[in-house]
């Protein structure tokens, strides 16, 4: 007999606000991209054109985040029993991977520019970088609150933050090129941004991969949970344990529990209530699915290789 229970839902986000903020950020980034393409062609600045490419990749990543945010709100159905709850995790994974690729392209560009420093019409570069700082800075502020609790929003936030830093670098480079003709500053700053991009992107890529691979969250110790459940009478054994994170809000526990005596269903309900309270308050698990057993011959290992 299987018994499934789910309660304790934590929803801290505000989907409508998230969606609106993403739309504003997409429109601002389209504006920057168009301005930088025109500016790059007029001034002959390769750095502005490459920054425009970077901004265009941001537009695409923000659209991915927005679509994922919309999908995650769609209801479950018979053939999609979890709905689209993983959409935002997939978006975070795609955006983190894109972040890493953009960083590698920037490194190659920077190395190339070190070898062949180019003269640039610095006034236009300075004004357009200021536009980039203002627009991306505003977008960063819009997404910052949700970035702390949502991987998808964090991936969008990181894209915009690195864009803002790139614009700051282009501004500093523009000023130094204008007054000192230090054309090597541009690739040096590009290199620094790319390294930071890889550092941040790798962490997000790792987090989203763990969720997609159904790994147990880092904050949870399986043995601690088993020990706590075994203290409840008349539980004899806890085995066949699976713990995974579905999305930002849901952590699931599935286990078989062997009882030392043949208990009534009403007694099992009371014990299940205690298990749910224990794992929710002490381990943050808000979905519990327990299979009760009495005298059943199966593997009693905590982790069963099935």
C-alpha cells in the first residue's frame, strides 16, 4: 500500500512582477544592442560591436528566462503530472552554459586584441557605454530581489550584471584611450570580465545540473533523516530512500518504511504526520511519499540500486 501526502508549500516569488521586470529588461537590451551596432559601425570600434553581440546574447537569454517563467505557471495535466515546474531550471542551465560560451569567446577576442591593438573613436564609445551602464544597471536592480531565490532569475541577473560590468570596462577603456591612447586597456578589462563570467556561470551551471540530475540537495543529510525517522515507534527500518529537488520551491522525499508490528491505517496516518513535521521543519522537505511495509521480503538498504 502506498500513501502519499504533500503539504507545506513555500512560494516566496511574485510571478507577475518577475515577468514584467524581464520584459522591461528585454526591451532595454534591444535598445542597447541597436545603439551599439550603429555606434560600432560609425566609430569603427570592434569593442562596441563585440559588446553589441554580447548584449544580443543577453536578449536571447532573457527571452528564454521569460518563456520559462510563463511555462512554470502552467497547470499540471494527465500527461504532465509535474506541469512545467522544471522549465526555469532548464532555462538556468541553458543560460549558465551560454554565459560560459560568451566568456570563452571574449577571452579569444581579448587575446587577439592584445596582439593587434586598434585605434577607436573614443567619444562615441564613452557615450554608448554610459547608455549601457544606465540601462543594464536599471535591469540589474529590477531582477536582483528574485535572483536570490530563483535560479532562472539568477541566470538572467548574471547576464545583465556582466553586461553592466562590460559597459563599465568599455567606459574606462574609452576614457584611457581618449586621454592616454592606452589601447591595451580594452582587452585587459575584457579578459577580467570573461574570467568573472566563467567563475559565476560555473557555479550556476553546477547548481542547475544537480537539480536536473535529481541529486540530493547539498543541505540535506540522508543518514540524519533516516536516524530521526527510526526514533518513531513502531518503525523498524527505513529503506529505498530517494530525495530530490523538483524546482526552487519543492524538495521531495520518497521511502519505504518497515514496521515492527501490523498497525492500523489510522495509526499509520498519525506516524506519517510526525514524519512530515520532522522532515519539513528540520530538513526543508515539503513533499513526502511513504510506502508502509510489514514483514515484506525486499532489500532493506537505505539506498537501493534499482
